[in-house]
C-alpha cells in the first residue's frame, strides 16, 4: 500500500492506495497521527485508490477519527470506491464517519468548526 | 629519548667513537646535555673547556645536547665532529622508532589478552546481564578507565565499579551516540549533571551489531587523563566494543528465540481459554433449533458467540425453561492476537451480564449498555467489535435483534429468497452511544437466521477472489432444508474448499437459528 500525505488549504490530506488490511495498519496509523498533529487535527483521508479494507483497517480509521474528535476537530473520508463504500454501509460506519464524494468537498467541510 | 639514554644504549660503540678522537690527538672528548656532563674521555676527566663542539638534535629538530673535543682545532676536525653529532641525531630517531614499535607490540598483546578474557566471559553465558557486567569490568581494567558503563536499549544500564551517575543520565549519553551515528569522545567537564565525572574524557563506542539496524548498545569509559594520551586506549576500547557487540548479538538472538517460544505457548493457552469460553451446546428452546460453532484462525482472534441460558434470565420458575426467551450473541473484535482475545472475553462477559441481569431487557438495551461500559476500553486499545444480539421469545414466536455493525446476518424465510439483514448502527466502541435499534422477525417453521462473521465472506481463494455475500446467500438457499447444525457444517466446508489453497487468516464463527 502506498501512503502519501500533503497539506492543502489548512487540512492534512492522506492518500491511501491499494489494499488496506492488518499488515498496513502500523504505517497508516503513523501517517494519520502525523497528519493530525500537523493540521491541528483537520484530516481528510482520500480512499480513491483503495479497493479493499478489512476490519483492522476500519478500526485504524475509527481510532484516528476518535483521536481527532477528542481534539475538537475531525477526520473526513472522501472518494470511496464502490466495494469500499459497500463495506462502510454494511458495517454502518457510514453513520459514524463524515464522508464526502470529492476531496475538495471534504477539505471544505473539515474546515467548518 | 634523552642523549644520556641514547649514549647508554650505544654501549661499546660510543666508547670506540671517543677513543678514535683520543687516538687522533684529541686530549678530551665529552658529551653534554645542557650543563650536565654525560660522559667524558679520558675517563674521570671533568674538563668543560673545549676547542670544538657540535649540537646533537632530536628527530623533531630540538637541540638535546652537545659533543665537545679538546686539544684539536681546524676545519677537518670540526667537520668530523659535526658528522658524529649527525650520526647520534639519526641514531636517536631510530631508537624512538624501535620504542614505538615495542609499545605497539605491547598494546596488541594487551588487546589480544582483553579479547581473550572477554570472549571467555561472553561464551560462558548467554545471560545479557552477566555479559554486560563482564564487559564493563574487563573494559575498565584493560583500558585503565576510572569508570565504565554499558547501555542496552530500551533502558538497561550497567555501571562499574560502582554506580556513579543516574541511569537516565547515562541513557541520555547513549542517545547522543545514537544521534551521532557512531563513537564520541567528550570532555567530561562538558557533561552537565554527572558530578562524579569532573575532569578527563568520556569515550563512548557503539557495540556494533551485524544484523540489527541502528545502534542498540554502547560501551562508555571515563578516562581521567589528558585527551592527548588516549589514542592507544581508544583503539583498545574500540576492539573490545566490537567483540562485545558480536557476543551481545548472539545473546540477544537467544533471548528473542526464548521469548518467541514463550509467546507461542501463551497464545496456545489463550486459544484454549477462548475456546473454553464458547458454549458447548445451544439451549433447548421451544419453536426453534439453534447451533453455534467457531473456528479460530492460526493466531488467536476475536470472534465469539454465546447463548444465554433462559432459566437464569427469569425469576419465574413456574414457566418451563424451554418456554423462556433465549438471548444469543455473535461478535467479532477487529484485530488479532492477545489484545483482541482479551477484549473479546471482556465484551462477551459484559454482554452476558447485561442480558442476564434483566437491567437490559431487549437486544437494543443490551448493546447500548455494553457499548457504554466498554467504549473507553475500546478507545484505549484502538479496537472495535461488531456485535449482533438476538432474542427469541417462544410465546410470541418473535425474534428481536439489534445489530452493531455486524455482517453477514442472513435471513431466509421458509421456501423464500435469502436476504442480507444490514446493521443499523456501527460497531461497538466506534461512537460513545449506540445507534442500533430493535428489529423484529416473526419466526415460523422453516425460517432461517444465520449470523456469521466476515471470516466466511472474506475467505479468499488462491487467485485472491473472495467468497463474497452473494455466494453465501445462494448456498444458504440450497441448504435451507437441512438442520441447523448441518447448515453450519456445510458452510464451513464450502468456504473451506473454496479457499483450500489459501491459509485461513480470519476466525470463522456462525450461529444458525431454524424455526421448527
């Protein structure tokens, strides 16, 4: 899995590429922690190139989201592919996460207090 | 090298040189170091007057003395005396070289001895503590250090001859070696806070490891003497550190192997405990048959299922147990290994407590209470648990349930099409409150409810293709006529043969409820 982090308009954008399972969790966790520290907790995770996510991967995103919310900020997800969207719907994590169709919309939304 | 010691080293050759002067007409030949007479011919002549003199130099070009001749004058005699002085100058250079070689030989013998003693100390023990103790003792002795210490990450510190600084201060010194990426020679006076080291130098050398990245250990020596004198000592210290590094690596490998074996034994134990927690058999309830089974993957996982005995859930002893509502649960903790297994045990216990105490009277309330109890624990370990809680009431034939992010849950009415029942709230531990509400199914003869875990639909074949929900739905329709336990076994076997060439990497758990 490839992980790419950058800053955009005051938000930390983390792009993930590939299969997101238990093996990738330590690296992704590190990237998400770094992103949260950088942009005072305003994090956007772009999942456009993620084709599979298992329960460890979901738990990793949940942990990062909780971490951001503890700091009165948030973590937004964007650009979910169909298979990943289905996983979020099946597990009802779509109710727990803020999800946007595009990265621009997620960056816009994560800025709102 | 002084002129007197050089002259002494020349022995008979010096004497011959002097006699040659006397034989050619000189009345006296003498050798002086400043104002001090070193030797004179004829013997016992104390004459300081002379007619000729020439300076003897050290190899560095400093004047170290003088040769004098009395009773001869002239250009020829002066040239001859200067030639003798030059001879003495070059001889003193050679002497110094020989001394240097002898010293180097002595050093390398010391090193060999040190390495021998250290090897003996190291090879007799794989105990890391003993190894570090031998290292600081031998290194201090052989390098003639006034104190020595060794540091091994994450926080092991050994001091010699007695503790002279706080462990944290020495760990901070070690961090400087790590930051520097190699050995360091520090002025002891620049080390803040280590009062015992008030002069001299502190030398820090990593204990190099061949197969481990970074610096994991270092030897430190306090040498209370001028830095200019340390060069051979540091060479020796370096070779000791190198040797000790190799031994430490072997000892560390041994320790890791041991702890791996221990961990495996612990995992096996945890697995047995976990399996022991699962109910052996479903309770007997009027109107349905129930069956549950869990097959853990190689590593201890976090799947569980449970049936809560109806009899203890009610105080009303006049109603036969089989006519009382039966609660059951299926869950999957995200993650694997010991933390998942422990959290699974906690979740299972909390759900059971809620279901049996009567405080939480519906599946929705059981889930909400357990989420409230365990939310902080889940947050702490960064995990979550999908949980399905169901309750069948034989008097109404209603199966009520609440689902916190759990999948797959499949309902197949008698003779009908299998449907995936989707959760309405996320997994436990995701939000501090529960979103899962009570749902109801009227459960008649032949109706099926199958609550599995994602180990079924996510089982992959050699090509990486997953079994998937669709295949599960069709399989359940085909198996609908069979008994609850047969359906469960067929599910395991179908998914098992689908992913035959792929190791089972997630737990597989299923509870089957069939209306009778």
